[in-house]
C-alpha cells in the first residue's frame, strides 16, 4: 500500500508531439492518498484510460514521474508495481476453471498453494462465486466473467492500488447496482486505495470519496461530490455534473458589476475582473434559478414533468436557461420573470471559476 | 393462422438443383454405379455386388498407399501447424511491415500446383538444380529421383513451403482478433510469456486452428498434382499417395470397378476423419 503521486505527467501517443492537441494528457499533477476511493470521471476520450495505464505501467508517460510513496516507479514494469487493474470488458482465461482463474495472479507470484486456496475462497465468497468455482470460466455469462475479472483484481493482498476501468459497462442495469454497492462495501472492508474510471456521474458520485474530473487531457477539479455540485471549478464540471447541467451564460463587466444581457447579476465571486474583460460567463445551476417578479423577463419554451420535479426551459434574448422547479409549483403563465440565487451564482473567466 | 403456400417457389430452386446434380450428384452416382458392376465396354454391365470393395480393402497395394498417405499427412501437419503458429507469433502486429509480411506470406499460395511441382523438380535436381547442387556440394549424397528418403524429404519440404503460409495467415488473423485487454490483464496478473501463449493465445486461436488443420488435412490427404509433377510417385512406389495410386488404377490400368470402389472408400475416410476431428474440437465449446 502506498500513496501515489503523479508529477508533471504528460503523454502523447505520437513519437514526436509538437502541438497541444498531440498530447492525450496535457499536464497532470495528482496525489492519490492511501486507502481512499477515487473516481476518475470524464467524457470518452478525455484521457482517463491513458492516465490509468500510466499508473499501472502499461504505458510509460512521455514526460513526468510516477511515485509510489517516495520511490520513482516511472520505468518499473507492471508486474513489479504490485497493482491490480480490472478492464472494461471481462478478461477470463477460457481454458481454466473459475478457481484457477482467481488463483492465477497468486500462483504466478509463487504463493504457496494452501494460502492460494484460502484467498480464492475468501474472494469467491465476497463476490458470490462460491458455487461456480469448479466450472469452466468460458461457460459463464458476461457478468459472471466480469466478477472473475474483479476477483482477480481483489485476490492479491499486497497491492498498492486497485484500478477499475469502466468495469460495469457490460453488466445489466440491476446487477450494476448490486456490484457497485459490493465494490463500495469491499472498499470499506479492505481499506485499499481504489481508482474507479467512469463516464457515468451517478457511478462516480456513489462510489467515491473524491471525484477527479478530467476534460481534454487535464484534471479540471478534484473534490467531494458536494464540492463538485456546489462549487464547480470549471464550466465543464458545471455542465457535466448535474442533470441537467449548469447554465453557462455569457456576460460582460461594466461599471464594476456583472451584466447578463443587460441585466445586473449578483454573484458569489468577490474578485471581479476589470471592466471589458473577454470570455466572462456566469454559471448557475438549474436548481438555483427561480421565478421572481423582481427578476428579468423570460419566455417559457418547454416544461418537462419528470414526476419528482419539473424542468423548465426558458429563453431570455437568445440565451436558453434551464430551471428546476418543484413538482407542485405553479408556473406563471403571464410575463414570467426569473432571478438567480446570488450565493450560488459563479463567475467564470476563460472557463475557470473566479472566487 | 395458416401459412401461405406458393408452389411456384420451387421453380426458383430448380437452377441450384440442376447445378448440384450435374457437378456433384450425377458424377458421384456414376462412380457408385461403376463400383458395383463390371464392364467390358459397349455399355454392357454385369452386377458384382461388393466384390470390388472387398478387393480394394484386402489389397496390400491399397494398404501401402494408405499408410504412405497417413505418414505424409501426419508429417506435414506436425511441421506446418507449429511452424505456422510460430511464424504468425513473430510477425509484427502493426506498422508498415505488416503488409509486406502478409504479401510475402501470400505469395506461395498464389502459385498453381503444377508450377510448384515443376519448380521444385528443377530446384532439387542434383545435377542442375540450385538446391540439389548445394546439398551435394555440402558432401551429402542427395538424389530425389533415386533415393526414397530424399524423395520424401523433398516432397514434404515442397508442401511445407507451399502451404505453411495458409496456417500463418489463419493464425495471424486469430492472433489479431485478441483484444489488447487480455495482454494487459496478463501483465497485471504477472503471467509469463509461456502462460500468455498457453492460456490466452492458443485458446483464442482454437477456432482458426481447427479450420487450418481441417483444410490442411483434406488438402494434403487428397494431394495429387505436386508430387505427381515432382516425383511421379517414385522412385518405385515410395511417394505414390492415394490419389496418385487411384489415377494409376483408373486411367493407367483402366480398372474402373476397383477404382470406383477405391474412390468411394477414399471419400468416406476423408469424411469420417474430418467429422471425428471436428466433433472432438467442438465438444468443449458446447459444454
């Protein structure tokens, strides 16, 4: 077990990267403390898997260092790093039984057969695989196979970190829930560092203590689920997390105040940028937009009733604004006006938050 | 609900029926016809029952060519399959060399059988052939037209040269279909190179290898043109394989009855062996 530190990691799949776009990972500095559960969240192609493979040593980064505790493992091969990794699609050794599959990582490391047996039985018990231990792995269903993959990740006791690369993609929705809570439970039981890669925010938010949000090869924010919701550091985090995501609206600075389409907007940001700055936006979550006769007028385009609340799509000038209102709330039919809750309105410059 | 019936549909099947009848059924039935009768020409036939079958099955000549055939097919399978896998494993997985390797591998497959035979015949001639001269130059007495061992070695070498590529291409296709995640997982699990081959690559290649073995078995069991052009079945009868022997009986001696019986027996042996092999290979899959 160890603390994992990534220092100035950059990676490109091209032999001679030149432009910024040539890099799959732009610049990563991160620290993964021992024993925590992390989720690595981001859209497809943002570099999540690349980052994971750099930690596991399947890839050597173009630049930067990987440290396990204080020792530099950048050039250490995967087998010597003591890590476990579970992949998106189940990997099972077809010709072996479930038992042999689970025992494989232990036997390859020359662990005594008696010890192998107890470990495999423990892991099989955790994953409810006890009854199929003697079956051929090839005959199992997709989720059975993925359980074996998970099991092979969990079977070794001395691993520094267990990494999951979108492990529940091939699993049926109802089993997804079960396995996810199982993983969470296992994390609490074992206290092992876990990194869970996903593009599904629900998965990330339910599994992890800390969510690392990635976007276009950089880490844009690391935080608890609550922090990501209430205080997105980047507009991407704002609209990627939450359903629907944050409203990001263009605005200008004039006379030392923020104006959105001619209306003065009060925000939680205190270090206001100078008048006439470019690329200024306000971000406000749909949850914190409310009908207010004192606010500015909007035209209501659409109301979606989701059963537990309603999502209202409103327009002011050419800007679309989404708002979430209570299920039983009356939606004004004439001259609706809205306002933003100042404490939850954030100001962004070049997509990054201004505090 | 009643099904709609349309008897006119049969008309659409007729071309296929005619085609199959003319290229397979009628010739085969002619062979069956010859195998149970004796003829002295003029389309006069006498019923002989299973006499020809008994004769062929009890003939030491048939036994000898059958054993030669088994030995030949067994030897080339034992060489070509492992060699093909080994070559496929050492081929690059990506980069500009992939297409170069694939074209080089495909070349022998594009050469017609009789050309292969003629090529190797001249190549291996002890007096003027490059290979024959070289071997003799090394001080080894080599003459495939006179020495049975040399004739066998040359025939096998020729077949390996001609057909290993097929096994290589099939194995390579099988290898390329293995997702990267398997190799990555093997690294994480600390598997040795041998374990990767034995536990991942070979099992994943099982289906293509089954096809490769079946194709090579059938092809080599029915081999005719190449050894016929290379050695003509000699020296003596030492490289007279089943099909060469069959042609000698049918067209050389014009013994149509025994030849017909022999081709049917030959046909059933190939069919039986393929069926047994395929069933054995696929038995595991169904479990």
